[in-house]
C-alpha cells in the first residue's frame, strides 16, 4: 500500500535486500537468515537482529547466540501493548546488516506493515536480510488461499521483494511433515490440526510449485493450472473502496460513507492518509488516531503514505490496490477549490475507470 517501493532507485543506491522465501512455516527460513547473519558477523560486519520469531524452536534460538538484538518498540492498541520491530532504532544503530523476520506482518493497530519499515531501513543505507512465506506474496496470496483453504490478510508487494535477491527455502513435503510430527515446528497440541489441514502433502507440493513458478516469473499460469487440477475456480478479485483521510473532522464522514459503500458492494474498506512533502505540517496525531480506530471498528484497513501531491498519491494507491471506488472530502474553502482545483476532479482525470465520490 505504501508507495515507497515505486520510487525504488534509492533501494539500489542504499541498502541491499535479501529475502529468504519459504514454501511454508517450518522449512527453515528463519534459521537460514540467522545463519547468514552469523557468517557476516564473523566476516567483520556489524549485524543486529531487528526482529526474530523463534516460535520456541531450540535450533533457531541457538543461532541467536552472540548476535546483538535490538529492543522492540511497544505498540499501544485499545489499552493493550504489543511488541514490534523498531525501525528507528535499527536505523540509529548504523549497523551494516539488519535481520528482520516475518516481512509480511501488520502492526497490532493495523497502521503499518513491516515491509514498509524495512523500506525505511533500506533507504537509510543499511542492508536487510528478511523472511516470508510464498503465500504472503500479493500475486500468490489468493491462489494459496484457494488451494490450502487457509486465507491470509497480510501480504507484501511482489515488486518490493523482487527489488532485492530472493533465496527459495524448500523442503520435500514428507520431510516437512516429519518435522511437524516430531514437534520441531509446533507444540504437541497444535500438531494434529496443522497436519490435517494446511500441511497436507498435496498442499505443500502445490505451494512448492507456486514458489518455483514465482521465482521464474509471474505465477498466474501455474496457479490457474493448480486450481483447475483440483476443480477449483479462479480466486475472485476482491473489490476495494478507498477513502482519503485528510485528518480533518470531515474525514469521519468520508470514512463512514466509504464503509457504507464497502458493505453494499461486499468490498474491502481501505482508508489512506497522505503525508505531503517533508511531513513537517500534518494533522494532530490524536485526530489520525481516532480515524484509525474508527476504520478498525468498521472492519477496514488504515495506512499512511507519503506523496508530493494529494490526488496523485491517492490515485496511485487506488491503482495499486485495484480500488474501483474512491471517496474524498470536499474542501471547506470554495476559493481554494477554484484556485487549486478540487481533489475529486483531479482524481476523476487520473482514474477515469473509477467511481469518485465527494462528501
């Protein structure tokens, strides 16, 4: 959703990205990431662990030995605190390499995705080594959900992952199932359900096919073939209604109207706040926080992006997410509209196929 990756020239000039892409949980991608971190530390680079999910696995925890670990930041959401990756602390460390597990993660308050934090770290000039599963790639997510019967909300743009080096981490289906049965991946209480559902051998082989196809290029042909073999229909493209949050009191009306349209269209609600320019002038954090909470209450997703012009940034987000409907607020000043043109009129020019509503 964040548009940083579209301005990816700085990725090449700044830090390098390497992603260990697993076919499924438990194949060893976190272990591989930590092993690389240890090798690079032994070669004299300063390596810090920005975020790690060991899931209680002893072999993974042992790989942490001797590596510097950055303390997490605490995210407050509805009176509870959740630990998360602290990108600012990682940048301030000025390390050579930052290890960040679970790239496809959304913060508890649903305002930020981890790949966006990683983009910030790369832009600051630090290398990042990270991990994710193939089912969380945006172009693969719906195929994987249809095949395995297990859906995923979080996803990472393919273009962001492809902007760096990708290393596939795979295991034969039976070898992974044996790891699960031995308790090396999940606790004893979780083993039965995991084996019976997601970790069926045919599911794992299909995920491996999807991953290998994606490594060679777009995975649509293989995904469609896998669905056809199983007698499944192509996954429907989810409809999206996008609402622009200016940070003003009017935005609550905009968000509620967009939510109403989303319910009527059986669509996803996406609320976007655009931070213009250098971000020195912006609405009070409390106002944005209230709009964030309202979005969550209405079952939507809230995100903040940066841009140089409001309409252009919203149009880019709408194209990126395939939004067919965009709702924005009307300027308070009619004089400002006459002088600069309304956001809605510019959006209609930029998104001729979308329905743009001004409230």
